[in-house]
């Protein structure tokens, strides 16, 4: 690289840095001068320090990135019934050396692009395309159906975005329906509407990596997510 080339690149990077810094400064000034945003920061800060039913009602009036939402329930903090041992289905497949290359290939495909094909709802592009319908659906569940949003922690540290619609005041409301969406589904725009219309109490949740839920929808994380939602 010549000296002129290096000088040109350094000027370009400096100019780009100034533009980015200026944009961040303008965004900060805009937020500080916005009374609605400063009120939201105050409410969120209070809820983070002292998470009570009253502070949750206040933050529920805002829709923001779910990572900042305080944890409502964590399975790792539950003692459970130790008298009942954990049981898993054992695999009957042989672990021969002839299967090893195929297993390695399957692992590579799954952990590269395969998981996005099987669970398109976890793709960043999908999240971006459905962001507006998700916000609208979540808002409708909370305002029209009295839904309450919860952040549920799993045993492997993921946080699952859930929505509970309590209809126990109705005849069929004593029955709880837990809705498990498909591999491209979200509770905000999924099947919750059907049992809600029928008068049941409903708990919806998003797979790991979907919408506000953290993680990736691999079988082990899916299993722990289901376990946490059922215990919750």
C-alpha cells in the first residue's frame, strides 16, 4: 500500500467516525430532550432496582427491547420436588464408527444454515420483516385481552418471552391452554386468539431465538424452554 493510499483510507475512516459520533450525539440529545423518553428511563430504572407489581404495571405501558425487561420467574431459583427423579428417553441407535462421518456432517449443516431453514422464525431477516406485526399483536393482547407479559428464565440461562391472558373470571377460564407455536410462529400473531375467543386462560411463549426470547432453537434449548414454561 502506498503512502497516498494509506492517507486516503485514514481520512475516510476519520470522516466515517465523525459521522457516526455525530449521529450518536444527535440521538442522545434527542432522547434527553424528549420528556416521554426520560419518563420511560425513570420507570425502567425504578423497576430494575425494585421490581414490584406496581413497577411492572408501569413498564408494561411501554414496548422496548426485551433484554431490558426484569426477570419475572427463573426455574434455577426453584427447588422443585426432589423425590421425583429426572427421566429421559434413551436412544436405541448404535454409535458405530460408520455413523460418525454422517453425524459430523449433520452437526455442521445444522449449526451453519440448517437451523435457520428448520426454524425460519429465528432468522434476523424474519424478525425484521415481522417486527411491526409483532408489536401490534402484543399490544392488542395486552390492551384488549388484558394480557400480562412475563420473562421466564430456563435452566440453561435463556430468557423466554411469554404472554399470559387470565380469563378465570369466565366459565371456561379455569382451564389453562398453553400455546406452542410452529417453527415460524410467534405468540403475538399465532394461535393464541382461538382459545382466547373460546374463553380459556392462555399462556403463549416464543421459542428460543424468536422475538424477545434468547438462545437458539436447538433440541436441548427447546427442551429446557418447554420445561421452564410448564413449571411457570
